[in-house]
C-alpha cells in the first residue's frame, strides 16, 4: 500500500497516457515509462455526496458475477491453504537480501522467482512485463522492474485482472504490506487449478512491481493496453494488506454511497459479491474508500470496474470496529506499516484466511460470470 504523499496519476492524465500498443495475451510487452506527474490524492470525506466516475465505462464489458461456489465451503478450504507458508518464504527472501524486497533489488528478483516457481508448479505459464521508473529525488537513477502475469483459460474478451503488489518498501520486508496480498492471490490461483475450476472468462493473475515507489507497475500495465484491450477487461480485483495484526475486514466502496468516491460502472457488483461472501460466513465487514493508494487506481482511471480487500494500515481502530472485529480500540491497525518490523510476526493468519477466501470467491464469481 502506497502512502498518499506519493505522486499519483490523476484520472484525466491517465487517459491521455494510455498507449495504443497492444499487449498480446500471454506475452505482455515491456517498455520504459517516465515518472508520473506529482498530484496529491486524498480520500473523500464520508459525508460527501456520492459521485459518478469521470471516466465513461460503456466500452468495458458488463458482466454479472455468479456465486459458482459455496462461500462457506471456500472459507473452509482456505483455512488449510498455505498463505502463511508463502509469507514465510518472502520473509526468508528479505532476510537474505538486506531486509527488504523493494523493486530493483535482489530481494525483489528473488521474490519474483519464488512466485514464478509456485505458479509453474500449479500449471501456469507466468511471464514478465518489464518497465522502468525514476527513483525519488533529483538525479536518481532509473530503476528496472517488472510485473508477473499468469493467465487461466477462458474468454479473453471478458478478462478479470486479480492482482497484488509484490514489492516492499526499502525500510522493511513488507510481509503484511504486501506479502499477505501476494499469498492470497497465489493461493487463489493454486486452489482454482486444484479444484478443477475451468473459467468461462479469462482470469489474469498479476503481481505488480514498483507499487511502493508510485504505483508504477500497474500503471504501466494499463498504459500498455490498447483501447480494445481496455474494452475486454471486465474487472480488477485488488488485495493490498490482508493480514493486519489489529485489522478489519474491509471492501472498497464501489458505488461511493459511504465515502462519495464511486468507481466506474460495475464496481458496485464487485463490492456486492465480496459482501455476499462475508455475509454467508457470518463475518462482519465494512467499506473502505478508493483513496488512490493502491494498484486499483490505474484501472479506475481507465474506466475499468475495480474493487478489492484491505485490512488496514496506520489508522487507529475505533470502538465500533473493536466491537465488530475484535482487537484493541485505539491501537493502530498495523503498527509496523512501512517499518522494519513488518515481519511474519506482524500478521494475523486467521484474518488472512478469511480475506483470501473472499478473494477466491469473488475471482470464481467473475471467472464464471454471465456476459451480455
């Protein structure tokens, strides 16, 4: 999860920058991209009136997610999945590489190899999509990085992109932020193969680079899509921080009714399918705003429906949240956010099981979605 003091692309500029060069399915292209312009972003106040997206999304395929699997069965399955094992592996990578897994470092490269090995073992064919960005500060050298993409079968005309950022900050190993999200996406991909699920619509699993430096990897991915490919992207599901030690279960406010910042048409359906999972498992959940702080931002700016999961960063847990989710009121949701102490000890494995199950449930709902 990037902090809002970082530079972010505003929606209009993002559209201007969209490349007309196609990204061939299964063989993503790579090119250099310059640092986006400085543009502070902030969350809308909860009292603000709901707003419609400034980006028309009529060209994006409208799909109707279907509950193709039982939510309680999915949660039960994810209670025995290996998300913690993935986080432990990423912890070992950071320990062996100067304490972090930041983009452009040996720790990032080794993290990527681990993800690729896991995907190949599950029957996927991951590919790298390369890009560069300039580091913070005057005179900083360009950083070389890449995204990892892996596709299922299914109709490419209704692709759902399911992603998490793979990099950490320079200051620490980034196990909750965002080793937890990586673990959730990896296990969703592995579980779908093991369960024999054959998607009607293509799922593209994505592991983004350069998120902590300015959302560079996901922005590059969207920039490289042609207008036709944007029109073939039905949804983006994002998971960024899924195991906060004092965390909450939150879902992005797709229609803006709670925080006044709506995603493009279709984002409400993502919010609804995620809430359905939590409701059917009798797990309290709440909404969280689209504040521009994660990899969904480039997709929303391009008019692609977006949504996802988040368990909290540097905000303090309220009394109401403590009553709903347990934990300690007045304490930060993740006390090690962007710090060296964001280690495997800084995670909530039970919360990660619940959030990973939610991601898997929503992913299958879109993989088997009705199109019209």
